[in-house]
C-alpha cells in the first residue's frame, strides 16, 4: 500500500487528512482511486481530458513523474506519492 501526501488546498476533500493510502499500481490508477475515495479529487488534479493539470506536480518518493513514465509511472508497495501544487509569485 502506498502512502499519498495530500497538499493543504485539497485536504477539504479528504476530511482534512494530510495523508491517505492507496493500492493503485500506477499514477493514473491512483488518481482514479483517490477520486473514488474522495469525490472531486480527479477534477482538481486533472484537466477535463484526463491529463494532469500543468500546475500539479506528482512525485513518487523523490522522483518527478514527468521524468519517469508520467501518469503510467509504477507505484510500488511502501512508496510515498506526493501531490504538490505549483506555487506562482513574483
């Protein structure tokens, strides 16, 4: 089971939990699983076409999935997945 770290802006969907768990084997499956557990999560993380929003960064352990296999990146038991919204400013 993987541990999923939830950022503050999405915690209202997880009843304020900062960590949840998932049995998903890929990031795509993880997003669907989180949406099943916490309705509305996929809409916050993904575009209407299903692609991950540009301002959402997802890491498996410390590896950005963009440098792995993107949404098809494999999640192993005991991995930590972090969902991190990009911060803009200037």
